[in-house]
């Protein structure tokens, strides 16, 4: 049987430049997206933290603005380094900015500036992901249009910088079963570990109605969820120092990892149980869809090339590699507000009733299942329990 799981999610309404509540080397993964320097929507926040920024904006001194804005992010990256365990990853979603000052259009390369600082303070830099955002207007152009030579390329991607504190993480024997259960499917690996992500569209969220969403520049749930699956195992601690609307917390709960968030904006920093509760059904559907996608992949593969070689022990369906045999997807079932700033998440699972070419009934018999909790969806073989 899979290991028992409970996760905890804490939000601190405070400035992440000093994360006093987080002990040294206590976090396994950081997934975050800071306010983007030189993007106008964040001028106010940066200006409140450093009044010189508002003055340099008024006086048209963009290089000084750029330097000062990053000067406010640097201490957060220093704290990220301190709290990460050796071998822990940080994944930072950041976009560059383009903007005109004094009639001069130019690029402000946030990703270069942040990467430079991360390397300086000791992080090992690893290949980054380009997150290609869908274009919405084929006619958009900047500059001189069709006439050479004064048009500018449109920025249609953001970065996910990936860095690690020191060398490879070592997994002691007691973490090995959880690591094997946390494996991803072979076909997921092929998409997740590509250096260009084109399949994450817009900012589909589990909590559409969340307060302040317009101001928050939230990243898509799938982005955080995917990074957590890639760089942490179940039960790990994930930190987001720029919590916003809490996408990282939701993704961590869905992935069976614990989380801690910092948020300076008091209007955003809410960890309301009913809010998270509202996301529960969304998470359950998403996890079911993940298993359905695997079953579809297995059916397509087997129709073309014959049976997959291995069988997953918990579900009984077939998988491509030996490493996928113990995958088990914990599904959030109960969320309770433990204190004002902490939520506890408990888990059930999904059972698989397949008796076709994708695997037979083996493994399923041992799992509790309640037909009344059958989820809607194209694949009637999956049930929540
Ligand atoms: C780009 S948003 C993050 C959005 C988040 N990823 C989400 O999905 O909702 C950046 C957030 O960082 C917060 N922030 C900025 N500076 C901060 C600081 N020094 N400490 C804590 N939070 C900060 C902002 O208020 C904003 O909510």
C-alpha cells in the first residue's frame, strides 16, 4: 500500500527579504515569480519599498530604476539560498521588460540580472525553460512596421530559471519509497523536461474568483504543479516567497507536498479555508485527468506498437518503464484550517477499474473505492476514494 500522507500549508503575511520563520536548510524546493522590474504594474510596489525608485521614474533614469528594483529582489534570493537544503532547487518564473523612456525603446533583461545574482551567491545554474505564451494578435508589431530598420521583435515568452543549491540531492533509505511513488509518467517526462513549454496556456486557475487576481499576475496552476512534480517528492516542503494568490500552495496540495508562502500585500495574503475548499473539486478533476491522459497514451501506444512492458503496482495499468511501477497519485480529500495561517490537507486516492488492454484488474482489488464518488469524465474506469 502507498505511504500515508498529510501536508501542511502556511502563509506568512510579511516581507520575504527576511524570512525569519523559515529555518536554514529546511526547504526542498522554491517555486516563485517575483514582481517583474520595469513592468509598469509593479512600479508602485517597488516605489513604496524604495522611494528613490519613484524619483528615478519621474526623472527618466531607467538604469537606476532597474538597478534599485533588483536591489529589492536580491535579499529575497539570498534568503532563498539560506533556507534551501543542499541539493534543493529554485524555479523562478520571470519575464523581461520592454519600455520606452525619454523616447528610447529598450529591453530590460530581468532574467540575466537575476541569474547573475543567483550565480554570484553560490547557486549552480542549470538549463532554463522558455515558457512560450500563446500569441493573441498576428498583426501586432512594434516600431516601424513593414519598413526596415526600426521594428522590434515581440516578447512572447517568459523564463523559468532553474538553479540548485550545491550538487545532486541524496535520498536516504527512508525517503526512497516516497521518491518512487512520486515518479512521473514516461510521456510526462518527455514534455516536462523540454526546454520550451508551449502547452501551458494563459493562466487557467482553480480559483477564478480570488480577490485581487487582476493585480496579482498569477502564474498558471499547471506551471507550478509541473515544477513541483519535477523537483520535489511527496511530503517535501515547497516555498513561495512571492505568494500572490497562492497558486504554489494549491499546486503543492494537489501534488502532496507541504508549502510555506510569504506575501507582503495584506489584501492578497489570505489563506481562507473556504477558498481552498472551493479548489478541492478542481484539484480532484485535474488529478483524474492526469491519470486519464496516461491511460489514453497507453491505449494509443499499444494500438500502434503492442503492449507496454511494465505494470503499475497500485493501479494495475501498464506503464513504459520500471521507474513508473510505484507511481501513486494522492488526491486531496479534506482541507482544514489548523490555525489562522495554516491549512492541513488529507488525502485519498483514485482507483482504476480497467480490464482492457491497458492493464487488467491487478492491484485495484486492494484499494477502497466508493462508486458514489465516481467523477465525471471521459474515462469511467477511474474513481475517487
Ligand atoms: C508576480 S506576483 C506572484 C503571483 C503568484 N505566483 C500567483 O500565482 O498568484 C508577486 C507577488 O509578490 C509580492 N511581493 C512583492 N515583494 C514582496 C516581498 N518583499 N515579500 C513578500 N511578497 C512580496 C507581491 O505583492 C505579489 O503578490
